């Protein structure tokens, strides 16, 4: 987990320096405190997924920018705990499979939800779409206040620039692939 915290901090500093922003500027854009941003940059704090969403939304960059790795001719992805972000006291585990690709404007995650886990997500930037492919279990999605129940091997596509949530309503774990498409600038 320490390695991903360092990577997140390096990426935050990289985007801040590229855009010539101070920590105060980033705090104002994201709603995340300056001390917290400083701790993240130094790798002293491992931010929650909600904090990362605030930062990525405020800076108008994809979440997976923080887990970006060097490009290769092809990439085989697997579940690597170094690229895992946990939320809901470890009951939700999001694995970055393919970090944000600026050519395709997409990123991909594999997400596991323990039984009964509920996770709310802040709206993404305008025009963002999510695709959720439920591999195992039952997942209730709430998108813009409307509920949709996904059964195993079902999928949903939705505009993610509204509040949305993921709720494992069963007594068993569930797992899904999540693709996030960003609009072209």
C-alpha cells in the first residue's frame, strides 16, 4: 500500500507542477485541505477513493491518472494489491487494471464488494460515462436517484456526472468490471 501512496503523491505533484498550481490552488479547486494534499504528495497519507475523486474531479483528470504506469506494446492486467484502492473499511476493493489512457479516454477497474457494502460516488466531470459489468453476485445501482438491480452477468451504462452508488444487497460478495469513459477535451 505504501508504494501506491508514493505513486499517488508523485502524480499529484506532477500535475500540480505541470499546471503551475500551488497547494492552496489545488485545495481551492478540489475542496481537499492543503495539509492533506501535502501529506499525499509526500506519500505520508494514503487517500480514500472519495478524496481521490475530489482531487481528480477538481483538477479535471481521471482517477487512474494516479496509478498510471509506462506504456508497453501490449499489457496483461491482473489483480495487483499494489494497485488496489480500498474503501468502506476494506469492504470495497478497486483494482486499477488499465489506468487512464489519454488516447482512448478510458480507464478500467475490477471491483469487489463484500456482502452488505454500500458505496456512494461523487459526480464525475460532465460527460463521463461508466459501464459496470457484474461478474458475480447482485448489485443495486443508484444513478441520479433511480435504482437498478443488476444480477450476475448483467451490465449497466450510465452518465456518471450525477451522484451514483453501488450497493451489494446480498449476503455474498459480488464483483464487477468498471470502465470509465471521459469526454474528449
